[in-house]
C-alpha cells in the first residue's frame, strides 16, 4: 500500500483520467456517429462549432487540468520516489500525457485546423469530411483507451 501524498494523488489521477476517458468515449460512440449521419456540409459546420466551443474555459480547464495533475503526479513521484506504486504512478501519468494530451496536440488538433480552413459547404471540406471522420475518430479512440488505462493504472497504485 502506498502512503504519503500518493493515495490522494493516485485517487485524483484515477478520477480525472477516468472522467476524460468517458468524455472521449462518448464523443467517439455518440457524437461522431451522429455527425457522420449528417450531410457533409452540415457535419463539417457542426464539428467546427463543437471545436470552437471546446476552446471555452469549462473544457479547457478540465482537459489541461488533468494534464497538469498527471505531470504533478509524475514529478512528485520522481522527486520523492515512493516504496510502492512508483511504476503505476509513472505509467498512469505517461499514458495520459502521451496517449491523450499528446495525441490531441499531434493528431486531433491538426485535423480540426484542416477542417476549419475551408467553408463548411466548400468542395474541399465536403471531400475531406469522410477522411476527417475516420482519422479523427481513430485517434479519439486512442485518447479514450489511453485515458481509461491511465485511470486503471492509477487505481492499481492504491493496492
């Protein structure tokens, strides 16, 4: 069993990454499927509106806050090096920071930016839409999976 600040950090890490796993999963299995059912121009317009609203403080505080929490857990673990749970704490942090935050920056955001360039009904937007749906959703699955596994690994640190 881990002691010191680690049980609280591991519990917060598990809850926060689990929450993000739910957000990403719901987006993949509900929102993206709904958008895919729309005509391309409407889907593009709706996704662009969603991407704009994701920049609002409510989501950004959650998304960036979880990344900061995971970074703090990693740093505290490196500095204090606990007797138990070290691997779990570092792995949970790495999974979220690379598999959710990193994938967002390297895969999802560039696709969002490419989708936002042309007008929603422009031929290039309509042509890009099926590719966007497939690729963006694939990377979103990675974010959901990495976040869920991070939550599990943080929870395992508590044992």
